[in-house]
């Protein structure tokens, strides 16, 4: 160790620089892409539509993980990413900005509130 370096400071720096930490929306989306779980659920008139063309109702889905992102200096960077699993095993996501910059309608908000949240103590993306 170089003279004058504090061991705790070095350990903390190493921990913060770990490449496995997920700190941004793009990092989470990339992890989902690698796992082939990057199916975006889009709100439509009949429910959440998946890329495979199937439309799901809230009772056919469960939220298995939620990520919140807040921009350091720009409130428009605030977003929520919901990782969602359908009853047929399809895993995907829905992204919503929140606060004054929300890009979804009250129908979206109502729909997402009706999706059950699975209580996963570990809060880790499924393998």
C-alpha cells in the first residue's frame, strides 16, 4: 500500500467501483437484455401489450422488482422501472417517469397499481 493511504478509504473505493453495481436505468435494461427479459410491456386500450402480441390484464402479471432512479440535477430524469412477470413465464418491464414529468395517463397509473407485487426478500432479478 502506498504511504499515506487509508485502508478503509481504499476498500470503500474498490467497493464503489465494482462493475456489478447497477446504478443507472441503462445498466438495468442491459442486464435484462442479456437475460432475454427485455420485453417492454406497453399500455394499450385493452391492457399491457407485450412484443409477442399478447395483451395482459393486471391479474395475469406480477411485479417482481422495482427500481427508482432520480437525476442528480434534472427532475426530468426521475423514473421507475418495473420488472414484470406474466403468468405464462414472460418477463419484461415497463418504465415510467414520475412526478411532474410522468408520461403515462391515469389509466396507466391505475393499471400498474392493480398488478400484484411479489414479496421477494432478496430483490434480485431472476436468473
